[in-house]
């Protein structure tokens, strides 16, 4: 069910935050009305209140010894309605900013099926082809749902985005100014050589206390698996290597060796296999490709039509020539027997 949180900015704090990052905070105007199966989401209608300022972004980065184009990582926390952007500051990633999520949909727990209007949880990644510059949300990130883990469990869906605005039917809505900033950081990182941006979507901050408080949930085992990635990053401040092994996320400081059942990469888009890439492209609509395919089909139909008409014309000429030869032969025989 579509959900919209009506919020106002409580405060904007730019300064030394956790791990040296900048933090943007907001307070909710009040609890959202209860709807069946939907939890209210704290957020902010406009953060920051002014339009995106590229120069201000560069100044904030420079103040922390960071540069636009450095590799980044994104972490999402549903319950807290927060999105973090971490940036490589040398040997480790440091927190650059924490943005309030304006809206997300569904409840705590993973997305299971196309149309369930549930914002997903899991370990995803974004490549250059997942930067969206067209459509309703002209600056958005396709997080890559379903990845190989989701597909192994039969989960379905497409075009799950981190986008602007403040409405959600399965995506994470960040407001337009905030999304412009996140998009610029992601676009620059990929343009400067980062192959994929990891996006870790958690139900909440994966502390032992939070996990224990939700211990009776049917998703407790799944969340414990996600906590492995959370804990490893908290310890190393380096995005972990992620693969899928026996229908679980397998995380480590280095990629797993290609050894049988545990060799599945996290995302088909990150796999060099042309077959997997082609399968992914066929599963998800692609407007530009569909236009090209339609134009090619139309040209083929026109060519086939021309060829058919030419074939019919040639057949008519052949029939007429045959009739003429038959008539001439008949006339010759008639003269002979006169």
C-alpha cells in the first residue's frame, strides 16, 4: 500500500559525526495514521530545504579530506529511516553523511514478490547501467533487486529504486534535493573507476539489542545473516566481498574462491557471463532497447512486405509468359494440322 509520511525539517547538522562523517537529521511532524500492514516512517519532506548546491557539496567534502569521485558505499536502515553514504578516505571508508529517508513502504522484512509494495532488505550493488536518468525519477539508483540471493529464493520484482520525492510503493524516497546529491556522488564514483557501489539495506541498525528485540520475527535468521555483513564493515570499514552460498549471503574480507556451490556472485550484473547479462536484460523492461527492437521489427516487416510483393509480381510475370508460350504452341499445332 502506498504510504506517504508528512514531515518537516527539525534540524540540519553539518559537523563531525560518527567516524568523522557529516550527519543530516530531522524530526517527524507526528506519527503517521495506522494502515493495515504498514508502519509509519519518520522522515523529512525536504532535506536540505534549499536546492542542491554542487559547490556546497564540494566544500563539505573538502572539509573532511574527501573528493567527489572517491569510491562510496550506501547503507539503509528502515526502522531508523536513515540512509548513510560512506566514502573512501584512504585505507578505510569514513561516514560522509546520514540522510533521513522521507518514505519507504511495507513493514520490516524482505521484499518477496512483484507488486507487494515492500521495500527490500539485503546486500545489493549498483553499476553504471543502474544509474537512471530518465522516467518519472530522473535522478535515481536501481539497487538491483532481485539479486542472485533473491532469485535463488524465488523472489520477484524489478525497478526498485532509491529516488527523489516522498512517496513509495516499494522504493526508498529521499526528496529531490537529497537525491540529487546522492546521485552526483554515485555517478562521479562510477565515472572515476569504481566498478560497483555496494548498497546494504537493513531492517534496523544491527546491534545485538535490536536483533534480540525482534527475536520472535520470522525473519530473525535472515537478519542474523545480514548482521554478518554489518559487523564485518563495522570492524574493517571496508565494503566486504559478498557472494551467495547455499541460499545465504557469504561475506568476507576477500572474495570466495570459485569452488562449487559457493561460487555464485552477488549480482548477475557484476558477473562477466554474457548469458546472465542477457537473461537479466530480458527480465526487466528497457525503454531505449525496446524502441530499437520495435524499429528493427518494423524495418524487417517492411522488407518482408517488399520481398513478398516482388515475389508475387515475378510469379505473375512467369504465369503470363507461360500462358503466352502455351498459346503460341497451341497456335503452331493448329496451323500444322490444318
